[in-house]
C-alpha cells in the first residue's frame, strides 16, 4: 500500500493556484491506458475542478481531487 504524503486540502490549494493558467495533464482512461490533454483550469469547486481542453472546440472535462491524490490524474 502506498503511503500518501499529501492531503486533499493541499491538492485543492495547488489546483486553485493554477486556476486560469495553461496546464498539461495526463489521466488514466483505464486498463493501463493514459491520455494527455492540454488546456486551462476553468473552475474550482469543493470536490471537483474543470478543465477547458485546448485541442477540442471548447470541450470541458471534470476531474476530482481524489483522482489527483491517487495518481489517476497527473498535472505536468
């Protein structure tokens, strides 16, 4: 079992600091498949944050802070 050294509150603070800036993310699509997207963190909510994808025509994807904590979402 992996020891988690960062709390959810710290992840929320880091994502809030990145709000409005260009980011690149890598996320787990399942079955050991990862996809990379680039975009802007649009909104930050209590349990999720939204990313406006740069490649698509204004597509918005939602991610939870728990996914970042577990490693399913990696902000590069």
